[in-house]
């Protein structure tokens, strides 16, 4: 695929700003223009069915960039031309404000849809052109780490403050590379110190962008090293133990009740009957104490297993 030269500097600034802000919101919806390289402007189609009063350049630079409203268009024609035209007019009327555009998109019913696909919808619209569901997508690196902190009860939700050094095996004072606590004192990934020489390894494994290069859109990979990291990383093990410790201190009438509370905390839903049977059997198999409700090691294994489940790192 051939790619044209970038637009004027002002358009590139707007493009870059909206790409960074909305990449985590709308990028995983599916390829619009095929295999375009991340952060590049694709070869724009001409069949957009836009109103004549909407400048094409405004749409190219903002609305139709890969992280924007590509849920409403395709490389051949727009599936929702009236909506696209309305968004374009609103964008111009709001002073070309990308902040207002992003707000309008994320508050829409289309963006807030779940990933549940009915058989009827699948048969009528297999390509999801009418936006009957939001495709399943993986959490970003920072969100995976923050989710484990929140579910385990270790998250410090205080705003602002000093940055926290990530855990490092070796320190180098000359390069100002110092090691911090394993869980970053519970601080969100936003507060981790980023260094181009030694970025946080956990985040890098889940496609944190190269800090030395500008990136318009993150890569999304699925490689064995990610599963290996979730299984063996000391951070995951530490947070699983912290979660289990809190569960032991919380009174529950039965293992099933505690398991249900874990599902609600981690997945936002209750377990099915088959899941209750399977997870209770797992608990009995890893338990070493007569009183399984007091067996912290067994509940640590269950917490660790939940952290390694696909449902935990993917959301729909």
C-alpha cells in the first residue's frame, strides 16, 4: 500500500494529539484501511458521502484517523454517513477541539456497547457494520498492572505526588537508574518513572511503546513471553498473596461465597454453576490445610489463576 506525504504541520499536530488521547479507546475496533503502519495516515478513499459544507481536510486530519471514528466508516463507503457528517460539523463548530470530539465519542451509545454478540446480529451483520457490539480487546500494559493492584486491594488511588521508580535488578547511579518497591507502593502505572535506558519490564512485555520513538498507535501482540510473565513475575505472585491475605481476614460463610466475591471483584460478574464446580475442585486440589477457608496458600493459588485468565486481561 502506498502512503501519501503527511499533511500540513497544523493538521499533523491535531492528528498526533488525537491519536495519543484516543488510541486506548478506539484503536482495537478492527482494521479500517488494512495493514497501515502505526501512526501513519493511510491512502484516503474518496467515497465518504460527506456533506458538501464539510472540508475534506478536517475529516482527514481528525475524524477519520485510525483511532477516531473508524467505527462509522470503511475504506469503501461510510456505514453511517449522516452521523459522520454531523460529527464533522460538530467538530468544526466546537473550534476543532479534539477534547470535545473525544468526549462526544466516548459518551455515545455505540462506544458504551458490550462485546456480547447475539446469533441474530451475527447472521444479519457478520462484519459488525451496524455496530451491534464492541469487539473484545486486551487491556493495555498499564491497565493490566493497575487492574491487579485494584483487585488485590493494594492500589493507592491518591492523586498527584512524586513518581515511583520501578523494580530493577541492578542500579546505576551515573544513569540515575534506581530501584523502587516491587509493587510501586501501590501507585498507578501513571506514576512510574519512565527511562529510555531501562523502562519497566512488566509494561514493556505488554507492548508499552518504545520511549525513544514517537508512536501514533500501540502495537498489540500475543506472544508466549506475556503468558510466562503472568505466571512467574514476582509482582503477580505478590499481589495474589496480598489478595488472598485480605480474603482470609474477610468472613465468608463458605468457599462458594468467597469464590463468588472474587469473581465479582475481578470480572464484575458472578460465576456460573459449572465455574463454581470447577473452581471449588481446584481449591480442594491445591489446599493443604483441613480448614480450606483458612488456607492462605490455596487462595493465593486461586488469585494467581484469576490473574492469568484471559477474561482478566481482556474486556468486552
